[in-house]
């Protein structure tokens, strides 16, 4: 996996992100808009709760019958003329894709946005093979020019402001935009990418769905770049995780109803395309070859280690847009391919819990992510599972274990706990000014970037007894 192991720098990354005021502006612009648009889309769709429940059951059915649908998809895809490849690991998947490119004598490839490609480290594999890679999604084009990684699975460049992007285009484009107007910048990117689309030897894309009964792959975009990636090149490659299966086109459309509303707040994307093999006799255009690389990379392992429900994920990004942690630090701070709540669950699968234990603790457990998930993944429950495993495997630092030991000693002795509370609350109030604590011993991790509300003069239990003396 590309840049593996970077999640272990989470605390340092988060500290730097919290101090970056421009980043905060960029995050607020994008996630705030996404939250508002999703809320409006859900409010206009009276059947949303029922659609979520049907989507959950559909994904659970596919996961329970994964082998059946994989074999059905493989058979029908081959009947369409596509070549199907199987990859157990990220390394195998990259070897297959690079091998296909070399067989095609490819000098350049165009790539439509694919988080699976990022997951397996495909950009790095293509670079090491000496093959020019052109990212065609507008946001991916931006971060390729900037030499960065995606910070969001739907809006990869959401960490950059419009003003920053305009400056980047002026420095990198042959015909830069006249100003920072979005229309002018899109036109500049179109001029930059058009020749790349038409001159590529191979196109590479991901898939939102793999349709078992037709053997088709489905891509969902708002720019049409996936279609230009699939059609002009001689060879078209699709890389997809094995959990992307759906039984039929009707089931894909059912999931699209919740996917698009959760991701962008729309009813349907501008481009929803089903690819059914290479060009046939009589077709006006299309690739001469179509290859589909089905990737496991830990997914079957998730079936047996308590993460089955995470395989429902349809990569909409709603959990990130509503996460109070993500909205403070952005995606890069997580140091992994998948940021936010879903990334905190998935990263230990790919990189190991020992390298990413800080991520599973980067959650307030407020449950907002589970509330908005279109396939009802219990993300806080899965994160608690990782925390429990981290404790059982002895991965928690000695300071944490000893601190929890002290808390346990007090919590299991009610009289001692009440005594500590009685003295602790007045002590904390000594550090408050106008109802807020700006600095306090042992609380620097919190007060360095935000103030802490001063506690009340009396504990909850004291207030409860005063209000209900006979309780």
C-alpha cells in the first residue's frame, strides 16, 4: 500500500492541522456545504429511512453470499469479452495492472478517481514502472499538480481554497486561468487535460458497483472524466474491491438513491455509466481490451475478525462530513488512504493496529457518523472493538494503562470517588476565568487549541440529591 505506516504520526499531524487557519476555512467551506445539501436531499426524500434499511439488508445479503456473486460476475464479465484478474494483495493488484500496461506498450495512462487505486498504491507502482499517470478528475488533477495525497474520498482537494488552486494553476498550466473564478479554472483544466485524454494508451478507473447478473461495472461521476478514461484508450482497466458487488442493475440503482444523496446531496450524478466489456463489431468507439482486477487486500479477513459490517461501505464520505474530529483537522492528518471514521476502522486492517492505534482513539463516540451512514454501519461500535483489541494486545502506553488503573481504583470505590470529586471540582474552578478554563495541569492536550468549560460548583449527584431529596 502506498506510503504505508504513516498513520503512526497522527498526533503530530493533528497538532499541525489544528494550527492551520487556512485549512480550517477550506474544511468548513466544503463539509458545511455537504452537510447542508445532504440534509435538504434527505428531507425531500420521504422514503430515505426505508431506503437505508433496504440498502443495509442488500449489502448484508451480498456479503453473506460473496462467493456466489463473485463467480457469477466473473462468468458474465468474461461473456461480455472482458478479462477478469484476481488479486489477493495490494502488491499483486499493482503487478497485474502494471503488467497489462507493459503488454500494451503504454507510455501514458489516464486515471479516473479511485480510492481503491490509492489503497493499493497504484500511483507509486506506475511511477516506478516509468509510466506517465494523468489524473483526470478535477480535484485529483489539483493534488497531482501539488504533489499531495487526497484529503477526502469524494473531494480529494477539499483542503485547498479556491485562491490556492488558482495560484497553483497559474504556476503549472500551459494556459493558466485569467482569475480565480471557478469557471475560468475549470476551462484551464479542460485545456490542460484534453490532449491527455485523447493520447492515452491505457485508461484506468475504479467501480462504484460490480453487477453480478450482467458482468457490468458501474462508475458514478459528476465530470464525465470516467467516460473519457474508458473510451478513447486502446485498453481499459477497472480495479475494484470484491465488496462492490450487487446482484443486479436494479439493486445498483437502489444503492444509488442513498449513495448520491449522502455524498453530494443530489438525486443522481451527472454521469452514471455501466461498462459491459470492450468494443464490439459495429461499435463506433470503445477500448479494444477491457480488464477487471478484483482485489481482496484484507476484505475476506474482515469477514472473520468482527468487521463484516464495514464491508457494507459504499464510500460516500458522509461520515467524514459530519465528524467533529475530521472537521477540525482534515484528512491528511490521519496519515492514511482513508481518513475520518471509516478510515479509523479500515486503516488497522491495511497497516496493522500497532501502527494506527491512535486513529481508533480519534473519536468522541458521539455517534453522528452512524446516524448519517446510508448503509447503517455502526462505526462507533467497530472503533470500540479496535480499542478493546488494542488494550488486550498490550498496545496502549504505560501512562494510559496506569491512568485508567487509577480511575478504576476510584470508580469501584464510591465513597472515595465522591470524595475525589468533591475536592476536584473546586480545584478545577481555580483555573477558570469567566466560565472557561484556558490552561490547566494535565489538560494541555485539550486547552492548547480550545477552552474547556468550567465545571459547576457541585457534582451531578449532589445536584440530583438536592432536587430529589427523597430519591
